[in-house]
C-alpha cells in the first residue's frame, strides 16, 4: 500500500493491485474514503462526517496532480 501523502492526520494511499479509474484512498483512525482523481468525485466514505469530507475534498483537489503522478509512476513503471 504505497502512501502518497500524510496531511493533518489523513493518510492518502493506493493499493498495490488497484484498478481504473485512477483514484485515491484516504484513512484516518477507523474511517475511510476514496475519490476518483479524474472527476474529484467521492466514490465511497465510511464514518467521516460532513466537515471532514469537506476538508478531505479540498486536500484531494489541492494534491490531485501529485496523486495522479504517483499513480502513473507506480502502475506504469
């Protein structure tokens, strides 16, 4: 599970056997979410509240290019 970024207690990562579409997983404590990186749409969220999701979405939007580059480096090399 390559970790791409740790920020404000959140861990942004993907699994080593991922599938398309390009997406990022987020976890903090026992909460998880994932976002599509092409559309920045939420795919799934478990236990995050609305204010946390707003913060996560902003972090995903601000780091989208980093996440996509890391995905491509990992899966296309």
